[in-house]
C-alpha cells in the first residue's frame, strides 16, 4: 500500500520535539505529549468527532523472588485484515531482577476523518490447470 499523501487520512509527519513519526492530523504528539497546534473544537455540519480509545490493554509481570535476571523485549506489530504484517517495532527492552515488576500498557486511539476513500479491490486469483 502506498503512503497517503499530505492531507489524506493516514498521512504522517515528524514531531518537531521528539522526532517520532506521528499522524499529520495530531494536535498533541502521542509520544512526548507536546502540543503541536492549538485547534479550536469544530461544531456543526462536517465536524469531526474527537479521538476514541478503541483498544486498551494493561498487564504486569513480576519476577519471582529467586532466580537470575529476566531480560525482556517489548515488540509491537500491526497486521491488516488479511493477516499481513504492516509494521513491527521493538518499543523497549530491559531487564528485571528478582522481585521486580514491570507494568505494560497499550492503547489504540482512533479519530474519525472526512476521508471517504474505499480500499482497493484485491486482484482476482485465477485457477490454474
């Protein structure tokens, strides 16, 4: 899939504060939480609702009081509706000593847009004899 053009849903830019790739439409960087622009809420016809948290997962890992250190890698992957991996990132690594714990939190926010494009139709696969 080609990268969306500026102004289209899914278009990205770089946060000027932390250099993370973010959505072009973001008013606040989801990584460093810096304000990027001060939008006034739009109301009336054509207004776009604000973000909604569509998925939120939190879990904790506790290392037992005995044994050697545990190393961990936090890997995030995103797959499309056909199961193809779209992106994969290691978002953090570290180690836990005996008796330590770590809490991991994942949230996915969605923001409706006015972009009404439809996904491209998949190519038909013919039968081979």
